[in-house]
C-alpha cells in the first residue's frame, strides 16, 4: 500500500467497490460495534461535487475549519520532524521548493480533486463514540486500502477533507449525529507520475518496539 497522489481516469466498477466494502466490514471492532459509516461518490455526482469545492476554494483556501484536531496543536518530537520530512520529500518529488508557495498551494489544492481519482469515499462516525471506536474506524479504512491492492487499485486517505465537513455533509447527506473523519480517493495509479515515486521513511524497530521475555 502507498498513498497515491495521481490517478488515471480509468473507471472503477461499482461491484468492485461493493466487494471491497463487504470484505472490509470484517475488520475488528470492540464489542462488534462496527462504528463506521461510508459514503461513496463517483461518476457525474463526483464531478458535480468537485465543482462545488472548486468554486469555493478561491475564497476559502483553507475550507470551513474542522470539528477535530487533525494534529496536536503543539506537535512534539520526533513527530514534528517526521511530518516535516514527509512534506519536504513529497514536494521534492515534483520539484516544488519550500520558497515556491504558489506551487505548494497548487499541489495542496489537488487534494480537493481527489488527485483525479474516479471514486471517492467519505468516512464518518457517530458523535457519541470515543477513542476506541475511532481506532476501529481506522482499522476499517486500513482494511479497504489493503484490499484495494488485490484488485490492482490504489488509495489516498485524506484527512484534508475534514476542513470541508459542512459541504461534504450537505452533499452526501451525513446526519447531524455523525462527524466526518476523512475522505479517500480510490482508483488506478498513474505509474508515470513523479509524485507516486515517493516512499516515506519509517522509524527503525528499536525506536518504537520493546521486548521482554523473548
């Protein structure tokens, strides 16, 4: 699995998406609550939605705010350095320098085209749920991303969509008792796109794992 940021326009059949979701529902959840909700958009409906966002972007480049903190307000080390390097490596893959603010904003705006993915998913969770159920939702989303590879598909999970929670909610019909978590683009990877060559670093085992008795 990788985060794909450039998709082909090749359609993905609805029955493929349905099979992915049917299988992913076997993801574990505490007490079998299955706290996930997913809204799938494609075809002309997705084109209409993208136009709505595109029309709003010039006056609202950072959206409508969010209902949750995507990152902690004061991100400490080593997490801050990891996030910084991820961004620098991504922009370097397409030749956008730190000084090129316009180039960075242009690339960021591609989030809201789903990087040309032909199918979009939005995930929400009931507002009464707690941290454990957010973890369950993450496992459901991860299951979809891994299963997609079996069909030759790639994905791009996008918390960036949290900044458009009002518009997303209105368009797909998310009820008030649910909170939007993220979006996800799914489709066929553009193998020729430089940005898809990015492979983010991972910390060495000894940095995040400890063992006793083994």
